[in-house]
C-alpha cells in the first residue's frame, strides 16, 4: 500500500508539474529600410575681380559644383542660364544690375566650360552628353568645376555697373 501511495503521489506530482510549466508562443517581424535614389547639389559663385572696361583682355573665373548621389546612381549635369536667352551651348548673357547707375541696358556675353583649357562647353540640358560628366559613384561628394570666359572685346565700351546672370545647376538622375 505504501508503494501504491508513493506511486500515486509521484504520478500526481508529475501531472501537477506539467500544469506548472509555461507554454511558449512565437511571432516574427521584419526590419527593413528602403533607400531611394537621390542627389544633392551645391555650387559656389563665379565672381572674378572687377575689371576696367578699357582693358581688352579676356576675363576668366571658375567655381565648384558638388554633387552627391545615392551609391551607384548615374547622373548628368547641365548648367542653365535663368535668362530668357538661354542656349544649349554653354553661352549666356549677363545683364546690367543698375548698381550706381540707372537705365543701363548693356549686357555682356559669356561662355561656361567644363575644363580649364576652355574647350569643352557645358550644355544646359542635363540629359545629353554635352551637358556634363556622367558618374556611377555616389558614395561621396564629387566636385566639378565650371569655368567662365568673357572675351575682352565684349567688355570694352560697357557702362560701369555690375553684370550678372543666375545659373541653375540641373542634375538628372
């Protein structure tokens, strides 16, 4: 009988311990991030030192354009004058700002180039090969230069004033 009671007690304890054990429920979830294609662009101004209109020498200047795109994103760069006379060959016209004068309607033509030798024009359409450099590495900022040239003959016989054009940097990706 003792053996029977002990066996019953052991069986009862075993079934009670089964009730006391915890069950496990599980679930899963994902962690995700979508990186979208994108580019940022900054540019400095081109502003050579003031010149004497009686000088016949050409005037040049340059700036830096910095483009950062998502890694592996190809892009084209185009520089477009915001003047109504914008052309596709990298040329434009600076207009008088009437600083210290009034009624000045003079303008000064200029050209923008991709190289310091002033041989490869920037185009204003960022979708064609004339428009600039194509890159496939957007892991860090890539710097480009725009080089401006004003012919000395286009400076002579102009009214003393500030002449300006605004260039929009278009990065198509």
